[in-house]
C-alpha cells in the first residue's frame, strides 16, 4: 500500500514538473503551449533524469494518465461539435480521401527511403513511418515480426516533430501574416460558458455519458477509444437531451480542465523517450527525421491547396491532414480554435485507412521478398 502511494506521488510530481514547462510556453501566448511545453520537459527529464528532482525513468507516468487526458479532451471536442463541420466533410469527402491516400503513399515512400539508406528491413521501415498511430504501429510490428524498438522510436520522433512544429508554425502564420480568424465558421460562445456554475448539475451526466462512450469504443476497438468514444458519448447525450429539455444542454467545463488534459497528454508522449531508443540508431533517426520533415512539408502543401479550393480554413486543413495523431492534432485544434470535429474525423479516417491497407501491403511485400529469394536460390542451383 505504501509503495503504491509513493508511486502515485512520484507520478503526480513528474506531471507537475512537466506542467511547469507547459506554463513557460503558454506565457508567450502559444495556445497549445501547455501540451508542447509539457512534452518537451517530459522528454528532457526522461533522457536527463536529474536526481535532484527525484526523476526516475523506470517510474514513468502510468498509461492511465494518458487515457484521462484523452477522456477530458474528448468531452471538450464533443461540446464544440458544429454540424456545419459535418456538412463541409460531406461536400469535400472525395478531396479528403484523395489527400489522405496521398499522405499514406508519401509515408510509404519515406519508409522505403528509411529501408534504402539505413540498416532496417523493408517491413520495419514501412511500419515505422506509417501514420497509423503511435499506439497501433508497434503492436502491428510485434505481430508481423518487425523491429519493435525501431518502429517505436521512429513513430515517437514523428509525433514529436509534428506536434512541436506544425502548431507553432500555424500560430505565427495566423498572428503575423494578417490571416483573419482561425476557423471556417465563426465561433459562437456556447451556453456552456454563458451558463456558468449553475450548470454544474449537467456535468456529472455528461462525464458519465463520455465514460460510457469510451468504454463501448474500447469494446468495439475504435482507434483512440478514450478520445473518440468520449466525444461520441457527449454528442449522443447532447442530441438526446435536446429532445427532453428542448434546448442545448449547458454544463460547467472550465478551460483549466482542457489545460490539465493538455499537460497529461504532453507528459505521456514526452516520457516515452528513452536513451536506449537512440543507441545504435543514429543513422536511422537521421534518415527518419529528414523523411518526416519532407512529409510535413508535402502535407502542408496539400493542405494549403485543399484550403484554397474548398474554403476550409488553412489551420483546420493543416491540422486535419498533418501526419500526427488524433489526440495530438485534436488537442492543437481546440487550442487554435480550428474545426476540431473535422480534424478528428479526417485523422480517424486516415488511421482506419492505414490499418485496412497496411496488412495487404505487408502481404504484398512478403510475397515479393519470398519470390526474390526463391528466384535467387533457383539461379544458384541452376
């Protein structure tokens, strides 16, 4: 019992330390500074392990903190759902699928680049660079016999680069290029903020609905169930409640809760970095970093084109098509006041497409490699 209490206190202390990093970046006015600052501090603490601060890499934050962060973010996204976003998605579904397909092809290309210029096998290279989620790809790697260490390291580096580069670039573009507003649609102050503390009575039912959505999402194996499931739970609850109270449900949900969610997510991602991940991987990390940067530039260009031709705001388009993850990009969308529902929808669709397409592509690679080996052995015998 004492050991569990000590471990819990350590984890809270680690999260508080990382939160200080988030505070520092938030002071410069960066909306997603809480997540990026926490991520950077968590990464530095995990790699440096300062003994004076009581940091022990073996006692990194429990995965439950990451899930709690997703859960809080899911509720925030759910309360910001705008049906006009779904209309935009319906009107531009073909463009969305084409750009997602392009991003998957680009990622496969960076995987082949990794295979060509480093000492990893082709299968590991493809899994390491596929934008299917930092939690999903190592699992698939384990199942098909790829190098899990390389896949995890490259995936973590990709998310780190995307999260630290794209939101910052968008922040400065919007603030210093004269771009008007973040979103395609005007942001209207909802009843949640207007209702104030008197609406606290609805908070518990909303949280229970979000929890039920996350639980069901996990059961049916949704990607990022604690994010997407809780989001869907809130949407369904609010839709059902309007038929009862004949008005949009107002519940107490202060911005400080969103900040806590950002800190938990940033800390969880940053704490995954270990020195052992980079031992003997210098060449691999250099090639994968260059490949990721090229992928970011390519997807930014695609997002810019989509924004120009569809009327979707640049910020929303870039976050939707960025090779990050659902959790990371949706957190950025909330902070940058983008159409978060559209971002979640596109990011989720890409993960689903990767999961559906990757096994077939892997089988094709396996078959091709087996044919090459068979032909080589036949030529030697002959």
